[in-house]
C-alpha cells in the first residue's frame, strides 16, 4: 500500500475510533426506557418491560428556573434520571438560566461534549485547554458555542437582563464536577494542607473557603 493510501486509511480508522468512543455506547435495540427502580446495577440502567409515549416526552425546560442563589444561575437538566426514554440513546439536554451578573461557574462534564444555543441575553463563555489556554467568546441569541468533553468551562451573564441557553450533550448522563464544590465541599473533605499547597495560600484561607461550601 502506498504511503499516502496508508495515511488516509489510518486517518479514517482514527476518525472512526474517535466517533465511537466519544459518547455513550451504541444501543442494541430500538428502545430501552430506564427502569429507575431496578436494583440491578449495570453501566446505565436496565430496560423497563413496558413503555409508552410519556417516557419519551419531557416539559422540564418549558419554564425559566429560579436563579435566586449565590451563583445567580440554575441548570434544569433533562437527563436519563428525569427523562427515562433517553436511556441508551447517548443524548441529553438542559436549560440554563442566568440572572444579570449570574454565572455557571467553572466545571467539567467527564462523559460528554456540550453545545449551547442562546435563547436570549448575551453570555461570556469559555473553556481552558490542558495547555492552560483560555478559549473565550461573547455569544448572543441564536448563536452556539461548544465545550469539548472533559475541559473546564464556564458561562457568565455580564448584562443587565436575564439570559438563557439550551445545552445539548452526547451522553444520557454527562456528569458535572464544579471545580470549587469538588475541591472545597467534598465529603470526606480534601485535606487542608493539600489545598493550601495547591493554591499557594495558608491553612486559614483554605478553611474559610471550605466554610462557604460545607455540605448542607
């Protein structure tokens, strides 16, 4: 095989591998509505014996969420835990609402890439690569922005009016790790000296920040 043909075949193979490993596993039947009450533990959820149209419908995203909290934002998630028909389909969706000045703080989704579509308002968004490069932009109604799987990212409403986006994921249950909550609100707690060294601050500063994220 000529070198150019070999390179093309290798590229095609890598593209195929990437496309098959970047989201949830393929389904093996038409539908598998999640049985959230099953005691069987699998990578996902077992299938219900009976299903109907209601399992494939959700009105979770119809109304704006309550943004009266410390971050000034709220994520309304329609993932498999609240939308059982998504089981094995490799997709989920959320609505994120932001008060003026509100933000969805730095976080990651370990199991999914995220793409957001702006419903209204304007947002400053960005993600950070593993080389510590910030990729950021301001997005407006009708525009979209994508956050690669596993990378730390954020959205912030710097405007004077509310904003909202619809976020789509290539996983039925993307998972979310908010950086501050993960480090300062874990149970059991991350040792103070670990965080003090990581952030180059004193133990007292770490304990003060931890007090803000103490489990309710």
